[in-house]
C-alpha cells in the first residue's frame, strides 16, 4: 500500500545523496503537509537549497518564487 510518509522517507534518503527532484518533492510535501508536518519555513528551506544546487535550477527558481 502506498504511504506518503514512506515516500517522504525515500525522498529524504535520495536528497541526502544530492538528488535534486527529491529535494523539491520534500519541499512540496512540507508545503502541503503530505506525509509530514506542514511548514512553509521548512518547505522554503528545501526549495531554496534546490534552487541553488539543482541541476534544473532555472525551473526550480521559478517554483521557489511561487512560494517565497
């Protein structure tokens, strides 16, 4: 069975290895409260990190501006 909290754990693990999309997904999950606690501050921190470090940083910068 699918679980958002299990997905969160997997995304977090992948993000620690530098997977950009996983970091973005963690930000979105914190922004919406899916699988974890809802926190705009934590979401903002994940998205800001993705924008500065990500391989698709131009696209991520746009997403970051939407929640900033």
